[in-house]
């Protein structure tokens, strides 16, 4: 499996990943029903942008998944991750998250946050494995937080 930074030329691969997901997967990723993917929205996640870090995974020419972190402030970014339906349980999410975390650390980020629906057990498993903890439980969602530096971890953030 190859995991690398996402590029504008990956637009069709990213779209293929999104289109391979089920309605339930898309609801868990976007928090609302998604029947089609707006080309402008797809493009936004592959274009070069200093406020978005993105990774994509491939097995040969086949796109497996993508992860993004969007800058919230100088120290924090918010995670979004999606794995193609046929690539689940193969370590794709773990590999994407590890690569994204390394990228964020290089850029000087201290915290990675993720909002996930309570019923998104796949993300819960990935988050716990990566060391995230629930910072806030609000109705149907959890706010997960991962300290990216030893200072943040020691401070209990």
C-alpha cells in the first residue's frame, strides 16, 4: 500500500473512494444524507491549500482511502477520513491516520480533533487505537481529541 500526500491530479481517485461508500458511510462522514458529490466540493479536498493537509492511499492504481485535516487555529486541526468499502479492515485507516499525524507534527500542530456520530463504531475503533480520547459527548456526537505533542499529552488536553 502506498500512502502519500493528496494532489490535484487525485480528484477522480478521491471521487471513486467517496462513490464506493454506502449511504450509511456517507452519513457518518458528512453528518447528513449525501446522494451525489458536488465537483467543487471534491476539488476542494484535492487542491493545494495551506489550511488543509491530505493523504491518499493506493494499492497499485486502486484508490483505497483518504484522510484530511483542516486547520482550526494555529495549533489544532480537524480530521476527516474515508476508506473505500472494499478496502475496510486492511489497515488503510491506520496507515492514512499515521501519515496524516506525521504531516501535522511537521507543520507544528499540537492537537487533532474529530467529530463523529456515536454510531460510527469504525471510527471509534480507529480513534481509540490511535490514542484519541473523548473530550465531549454532545447528543448524537462525540468530539475526539489526540495530543500530537508530549506537552499537550501531559497537560491532559
